[in-house]
C-alpha cells in the first residue's frame, strides 16, 4: 500500500478473491507526525491513499474500518464510505512500557472532538491511550459517543478475545477446506466435525452408549437430536433391531395411552384386536421418545410407571408384562423450566435423565461448518471434487444458522441443485444474512443507555436477561461458553 505504483482497487479485488470480508487502513499514516508524515503525503502514499483504499472497498460492497486521529481525517474517511471509524488516542499505556498522560475522561473528550459531525449511522470505536482493562473500556464508552473498542494484545482480557480467536481459527478452516475433500477423509457418522465440542460429544456417546441407563438429549431444532439418539442405539447390544421411535407430539389425549401401552382385544368393540403398544414392542430393544416434553400429564404418569417398575399393563388388562427396553428421550424445550413450572413431572425427569447430552447449536461450533459443508456436498452429489471458494466459506461462517445443521444441509442442497459446476462461490450463498447483520438488529432493539457500568454487572445482567442459560448468554455476549464460565467463576456469579 505504501508503493505509489500499487492501485488500491487491485488490493481490494485481491482481498475479496481471497475471501476477506473487508479492509482497514491499519497501520495508518494518521499515527505519524512531522516531516515523515508530510513526505508520505507529498509522495502520494499517505492518508489520502488510505482513503482511496476505503473508497474502493466500499464501492465493492466490502466491510470498511478506518483508523483516524483527527476530526478532519474522520470526515475524509466517512466521505470515502467508511462504515466504522476507530479513534486512536495514542499507544496503549499500562504494562506495555509506554506511558500516557491521558485520563479516561480526557480520552473520552478527545474521542468526542474527533467524532464531531460524524453521522450516527457510522459505527464509532476507540483504541489505545489509558484503556487497559474492561472497566476502562466501558467507562470511556459511557463518557463518549463511541460504542465499542478495538483491543490489542496488551488488553487481551477484554470480552473481545474469544471473537478474535474464533475469526483467526476460521481462516485456518477456510485454508484447509477450500481445497475440497480430495482425500476422502470423511466417514459416514451421526456427527461430523473436528471441533472440541464434537470431540467431547463423541467421547461421551462412546462411554454411555453400551449402558442400559436412560439418556436425555436436549438441543435446538436441527441440531441432530434424533440422529444422536439413533447413534447411541447403534452402539448398544440391542442394535441388531431398529429402535422403536415414538413422536410424543403426535400422541393424542384419546388414544395416546393405547399407542404407548397397548390394549386387550375387544375392549371397546368386539372386533377390535389385541394391540401391542410401543413400550411392549420395544422389549429387548431401545425406545426413542422424541420430544418427550410434549407428553401430557396422563402419559407422563404411564412412562414413569414403566421407568420405575419395568412393567407394561395394556389398557383393559388385569396384569402387567415385564418389558426390558432402554429409554432414550429427546427434547427441544428446557425441561428444567418445565419442571419448575409443574408442566413436566420432576420424578419422571429424574428417571429419564440418568445421562443428559446437550447438543450444541451450529453457531457455537463454527469450526465445523466448512467440514460439514464439504461432507454434505460429497454425500449429496456422490462427488469428491466439489470446491468452495474462500469467499463462499466466509459467507457460511458469518451466517447465524438458526436452523443449525439441518439448515446447512438444506442450503448446500439448494446451492448444488442450482449450480452443477462443482465450484461454489460467494454469489451462490449470497442469500444468507450474516451474523453481524443479525447482531446489529438485536443491538438496535435492545440498546439500554442505563445499562451496567462494569464487566461483572455486564455479565450478570446478560445472565439474568437470558434466564441464566449459559450457552445463550455466551452467544449474546459474543464469547465462547468456556470464557463465560471462567468469568463467572472470577466474579463469583455461579
């Protein structure tokens, strides 16, 4: 960029082809002073050239971030099309070996001066100076019009740390997966993915599958609860037979008990034959109760009696029959909440919950997205040469995936139906909204100018807002669950 012969448009085009979502002008000539700055501007390689870079990226539809030190520079960058302005208030002080005379109040005042006249639609950030802790960053954002900060390695304790790590990992994933699956590395499995979350889940399944104890699987829609239940059964000694699967949402009040327990012949009419219920049919096998939280109180009582006694009594029969069947249940709803509100029986909950497995949503294991995309592409086309460009994979990584793995599979199927070339580009998946778009919408709806003023209060308020569901809270705060757990322990919030 400091070579006068380099065209900013060429830089932007190359960055876009490599899969980068945006550009910034860091390190900027704005941070220089005196004769060196004047010489760079005279040679056409100073701040003016950086404005050309931002303008080219903006016209290309890429994200833009501009570092500035003065109001004039901020206005120049806004005119060039910068979506975000970061005010640099000097090198970071504290334990970096650099001293600063600025107080937090002075830094906030300086930021306000630099941002005077900048439209509210431009996102405003700050970096450097006296900001050396999360509390400092929050204080400055309260005192000035900046609504965020950019953290360097000197303040890597800030909540941004996990987001930076995840973005860095995504580039590694793109580099590996963008070349396609030419080595046939994937094996058919209920769950594909090399993330820590999936490795932990597979190890847990391996440990508990041989057991006869009941298993409860929870997770959002599309995460693969039914696949996991079938996978657990396949590793059990009863797997020679297909499991008996009951969709609890379809069990009606009138005949639900018959479907589960069966009934004797001629109970309601003479021509009604003997009926074996699902529980009795599952003798010597596994029975999978899909969406067990949908059971009404009467049916919950029938399942509880079976779980406690191992006997099934057909409707109209005088005696029960011993049935040996393993219970595997799934639920999209938080059964803990249903127990607290007396919608689900506490005693039944403990009976079906000897082991509980929480399947993480896809947005919490983004490292697996590229691997899953390649797996689905291969399984849907029976080809091992389908390739995703870096830019296409970046779009997939930025989507929030509310429908989880099921949605990803449907997206890949749609793309490959419309494009049979074997090369998936960003244009093919451009219909997907990005996580950033979704988060900005949420932020605009939930902005609270009177919110918490310390990191502890910030996290405590988020936990309360999301009913202390750690996974949801971590996603809302933009950090990994492990980071949230560590901070909860640090601030004694657990």
